[in-house]
C-alpha cells in the first residue's frame, strides 16, 4: 500500500519531493514543531486502516526517548518502518540518532534507521542556512534516501 510519512517541519517542507520519490499516493501528516512522541497517535490512527509502510521524520525539535520509539514501532505493527535520523545543530542530535539507530538494530529488518546526518555531511548544500531544513536539492535527496530505505 501507499507509504505514510509522519513528521515535523522538515517533512512538511518536503511533501512534493516525498511524493515524487515514494509515489503520489503517499500520505504525509506533518506539523511544525512536532515532537517525536506526538507522532505516535498519528501513526496509530493511520495504521488502523492502511497496510503500507511508515516513515518517521521526527526528532529535530527535542530529545527522543527510547520508550517513545518503542511506542512508534508498536504503532507501526508489522509494517516496514523507516526512522529518519536528525541533522540539527542542537545538543540532542547525537543522542537522538543513537536512540533511533539502536531501536532499528534491536528490531530486525522491518525497522530501518536512515542516517540523515551522514547523508547531509556527504552532500554540502543539502540544508539551508539554518542547518536544519533541506534546500530543494536536499528535499529531493531526502525523498530518494527514504525510497531506498523502503526498497522502492
């Protein structure tokens, strides 16, 4: 089925690129400033009626707790789940990426960590002047990387 992307302003600004990379039927629910934990009920609401994979673009706005990542994994059920890491000039960047990476490693092949910080580091110009939000080229890069993580 179509993919579902839950996210914050990074996903909100990347809707067109995400749909171009993942398919025009991709559902995106993104809100400026959304915290990771706030995405869990959004995913639960979507997965009740849809079989497709879930992509989480959250964690740029604050600390991600392991219990919230587990709740997200539970909400996704047995669907493919892509946890997109963060690349922000904030104190929680490395910790959030470590929590997301560990969750993916602990939950086998259906849960994938996408190392957005490594992708950004390898592609100068992927982020705008705020070093948080992707440029047009960065949005395309994000969409392509997520498509790859989903095997599309």
